[in-house]
C-alpha cells in the first residue's frame, strides 16, 4: 500500500503519456467498452483522441452506470463566499493577493442575511468558501459560521485553505460534512510556476488534504483540477486516479469529482490549454466509467444549455443560483466575484430545467448524525 | 396452499416491497407504488426534510402503505441507532430497515455493526429489518437479537445481477424461521420470481424499477413476477433434472 497519493503520482513520473496517446487506437477503446472494471490504462485510453469517435457510445454507457448507481436524481447546492482575503497569488484566480479588488469578510450579522436569502430559494446544502487568510478568516471564524448555518441547512461543505487532520476534525465536530479542494494542477512543475508565493505553494500539503480530511472522518470529499491550466487528458487522468485511491484506502467517504473550467475573472488570465465542450464531455463520461460510484459536479461556471445537456452523461450534482461575490446574495456592498458565472439561472429555473430533463432535483439528502 | 405473509404479527398484503430512491419524480414513484400494490415501501430518512419548502416524499406514499424508514448513510451501529430514533421522532413509525454501509464503493453492509444496532433497536420496540450479507451465523445472531426478518442481498446494490448469492440464500431460507426478504441486486422480474421460487418470503426492489425507462410498468412487472414465483414455490414444482428423462423409462413396456 502506498503511503500517500503522492507516491502514486511519482510512479508516473517516467511514463511517456505522449507515446501512449500516439499508440492508442479506436480498437483499444472498443475493448475497454465491454469491461466492467477499468484499469488505469483503460481510463487513459478513454481520455485519448482514439476515444473521440466513440463519444456517443461512451456517453450511453456513462448514463447507464449513473442511472444504476444514482438513479435519475440531481442534487442541488449553492456556494456561499465568506471571505475573499487571500495571501496567495495564484496566477489564474480573481481573489489573488495582488489583484486590487475590494476585500471583505462577512460579519455574523451579514452571514445571517446571506443565509436567509439562500434558504428562501429552497437550497438546503451550502458550500462555504474563503480565500486563504488565516488572519482574516481563521478556523474559529469558519466554525462559528458553520454552527450558525446548521440551523438553516441540512448539509454544510467547505472549500477553504487546506487544514491539518485535527483542524478538519474540529470542523466536522462543528457540523461540516463535506470538503471540496481542487489540486488545480497535478503537474508539480507547473504548480510551482502558478503558485509562486504563499502557503499554497506547498504542492504536497494541498495534494494530501483530502487524505487528512478522510482521516479526520469527513463524509464527502470532492476533488478536481482547474481545467485549462494544463493538458486536460493528464489532469483528468490524475484526478480520476486520486478519486480511485481515496475510494480504495478510505472506503467510508463519498468521493466526488468536479470539472471546473477556467472562466474569465479579474486579472484576465488566459488558459494555456483551453478545452472544448466536447473534450469536457469526454472527461466527464470517462471519469464516470472509471469511477462508477463517484459524485460528479458541474457548477454555474458552465452555461445553462451545456449543463442541461451534460446531465444525462453522468452528473449527479449542480450548483444553482450561485453568486461568487462575498455578500452576493443579500448585501448591497458586495465585492467582485471570483470568476464569471455562465449560468445565471435562479434556483427555481435550475429546478425546472432538471425536471424537464426527466430527473428529480433533490435539495435534502443528508442527515448529520455525528 | 398459499399463506399470508406476516411480519412482527402484522399481515402484509404483498410480497413485493419497493424502495423509493432514484425515481425521476415523486409522482412517478407514487404511480409505481400503486401499480405494484406494494404494502411495504422503504424511504431513506436522509431524504425526509422536516423543514421542506419543497415537496415532501412522504406525501406521495399512499396512506395504506407501511413506511419503513432506512438508515441509509449510517457507517456504524451508533449512527444507525441515531437515525432510527430520529425516524421515530419524525413520525415514521416503528418499522426500520437497518443499513450500515461503511464502504461507498461496493455498498456492502457491515454485519457485525448491523447486529449491534439490531440488539439496541429491537429492545426499544422497533420492528427491525436488517440488510445483511447472507451469512448463516450472523442471521442466527440477528434472529436472537430480535430482528423481525432477515434481508440478505442477492447481489451488490444497484448491480441488477440477480441472485449471485443463491446458494447462501437457500441456506438462510432453510434454517432461519424468520421471513427472509431478498434485498438488493434484483435486476429483472425473472430474478424476483427466482427468489420467490427458492422460498424467499418477499423481495425488495428499487434500482431496477426506478432507473428503468418506465418505472410504473416495471413496478407492475416485478410485482407480477413475485406473485408468480410465490405460486410456483407453493405449488411444489418438480425438481430440475440434469438430463432429459422420458416419463417411464423402465416400465414403459408394460402398457
């Protein structure tokens, strides 16, 4: 058993991805189509250009797997930005330290206003987000927010700076059930180029955050790569491997995968490897087939029509009615958003869209009995 | 001669139990329950929202059904016990299906923790229906702990693979005096009929109905298959032979 997922990544340091993709042929993909459980190489084949022509068949398989394991059900949640203070300077992020934007951390009174507005829409699962600033948004503050929000929401997840095992345990005790943390890029060299300063420059500490959360007893762990930073095939491959590894060594957690594509934000970062809608669909269906039990999330970063069309290909969770500003739901002095939202539909409109697709929108699917 | 299914002293009208997860809408779920004539339906407590501004699943379950809450989401006995008590406090009654699943990949139950939860909840007056791997020693422990039935899996949840555990199920059916309800893995009406033909008291189906193209029609198909399989079992069918046999190979010359 490898000690950490980092050991798994190191195993691939000499793997010739380009050669693998060059040699991949459609007949290899056909062979994978009939398999029930996929190997690492099979997964990589599904992400290759050789699988591009089989996308329809792959999508049908992904849909059957999703129906069997999740049914025709889509869970809805909303993000709630607590603070945009950040000490990091990630090249691609609207909240980066060097961006001259308005900074804000919600007071408890302001949080109540935000929560009230979100709860009015019927949302029962919130994802709390902060930039990385232990001085402006310390763990004690986040716990206080969680304790307050427990009264209005049945599930609380966090997408915050990486913590230690004990700190994750503190959040769980306060009422947190889920963690979302994106590695951004699994390419260690590129990671260090994009995260030159601040605590986020520690690649391994971030990579092992899901393991620490699992050790602390976190129920749901959602991972992902920020798509567009690097070549998508490798990023999705390592994300899938990460999910597989977490499922294998921490079987009690519900693993989820997100597919955030870089969207325009303050600072005008241009992704070096933008991916098309078709490539995004390929990434989703390949991941579904490789990880049949993983939740798959697509946020409002993506346009309404695309989200609607991708539902049948393996998605299980959508954000709805999202605001990415601190104070975005109820406050007049809201900040700039972290990135541009493509699907600006209301929660009601998303619910309607999910119904129209023949799926049941689910707001409440959690009991926190810890 | 067909006999009435009785669980915990209560006559049960149908030997087909239906799970309520994974349906495309509550309305379709309701129509499926009605079409199948199911008397016992299971509901995951995690889906019941007492503060719901949205539709409440319980409003879509016909009033003459027994709602059996399940402890979906529980990873150990303590969590299952807390969920069961919460179900009772929310007015879901005393019927509880214990699901303790510490493995989200294969969704296989933890028998040891299930036995522990059964011991506690049976003493508190719950009608406990434990979902388990089919193991004879554990089934006896559950019986002794006060379970009202045993619910062994036919195959892992959602796989539709049928009675992969057939030989183990037959042993439980033969040895355990409680009703044995085959739960999980039943993917075709023929699987349901097969479970009933080997003597199961009932079957519980969810995914195969809810995720089909026409859940209402599928619910009816499974219900009919359960009834047919039961009649086949009660009728005392001839055993299956290894090779063809004429009706009187040794004495035919006498006619």
